[in-house]
């Protein structure tokens, strides 16, 4: 009798949760449909690994391979990683930097859920890179304000390292003398990424995190290389010798993407245009869609590639991320 009452009670709860999910769009994990209890740790279950960047080193967290995508959803939920709160600026993005993409992301049949997970993986990476760029940019400003004649040798040395990193020296025939023009060119290049644009390009280049290049080589943005260290495209045209860059981790992939946009001669118009769309160290509304028009050189598809970017930004409402702060909320991955 007691068992029947308990079953009826649990069934009523399930019906209520399903009704609520329809009304508010809440995601109900499939585990709730199976009302059998099982121990949290089951030695018979195989394990899968989620790798995070923990202060520059790899940290692995093991989860049950069975329903691994759901375990990932729960894990991110435990850090209060809520896209609605983040879009409305109620909460900052948690500092969860993935070392690599979870292979189980590809197994998710629900596209909407896979897209949300992909966005959650990309957001901290992009903001982390913007924080590093902004810090460097402020240092350049400070040194410029000190005045070139007053700079110490080590300060001049650091500036020349940045000139090399952002390929300013190549523009000035590798024999630049520090002056206001060189500083201004450096500041034009050392600037932050538009978040919706970066997510859209990563979505195109990786198929929302499912491509071989992304899963095997941590390649998020499809950069080409002519070095042997890259991954060879399976459908490379006859006579072509390029490959796709591979990276140690996702953080390096995002850094290389930022350096590419901030240094390549192909994106000079992009860099000049973005000055109009940054206020108080943030991009203004709809900046990514406007700046996308300057990225036809990023792909062999040209203007069709730009159309793809604009479509992804629009359909997935990525512009909601435009005004996000370049700041991450501290979290602990535990011991």
C-alpha cells in the first residue's frame, strides 16, 4: 500500500516537472524519467574525463561515461553557469577554462543542448583572452604616457616584443624606431575580441564542437598552416599543401585566433572599424554583425562566409553576449 502511494506521488511529481518544462523551457535530464535509485559511485560504470585549465596546468575530472553529456550539464550547473543570468548581466561567466572539448559533445543528439554547452565552453575562453589583451593594452598606454625619452631599456625591450608579436615591425620593414605612430599602430592591434563574432566563427569552423580538427587538435577557428605539425584535411584539393593548425589546448587556440585578427594584414579594415564600436572596454550593441562584414578574407568562401556568420549570430541570438564584461567569476575546481 505504501509502495503504491509512493509510486503515485513520484508519478505526480514527474508530470508536474514535465508540465513546467513545457511552460518555462526548462531542460529535464532523462535520468528523472527513470525513477529507480542507484548509488552515486558504481564501479561497473566506465569513466570519461573532462579536462580543465587550472592555473596553467591540466586538471582532469572524471565523470560517469554513461549519460556523460548530462553529467557535464549538471557539473556546469553546479557552478551556477546560467546563460540567461549571464545575458541579463545578473551573473558573471565562471572561470571554467576547458583544456579540450569533451568528445561526448559530439554524441549529443539534441542540437539546442549541444549549442548551449559549446557556448558555455567558449565564453570563459574568449573573456579570458580579452582580459589578457586588455591588461597588455593598458601597459602599452602607460608606457606611451611616460614618454619615449623616459623609458628604461627593459621597458623598451618589452614594447619591441609586442611590436614583434603583433607584427607591427613587418609593416615598418623590421626597423621601427619608437615614436607615436608606432605606439598608435600597436594600440590599434592590441585590442579585445567581439564575443558573439568569436563564438559564431568557432561554431562555423567546428560544427559546434564536433569536427575532427576541434576534437583531435583543439582547433576552434580553422587556422591554416604549412608546417608538418598540423592536421591534414581529408578533402584537401589536389596540389594544396596546407593543413589545419593543432594546439596544445583550447586556450592556445583562442590566443592564436586573437593574434591572427590583431596582426594579419588581411584584417586591417576590421581593426580600424572596431575602434568605433568599443566604449569603456566593451563592445557596443550589434558590433559583431557590423564587424563581420570586414572578414570576407577569413575564408575562401568570401562574402558567403560573412553571410554564414551573420546568420549564426542572428539565429542563436549571440548578440545578447555583446555587452558582457571582460571579467570572470572565481570558482574552485577542488582538489
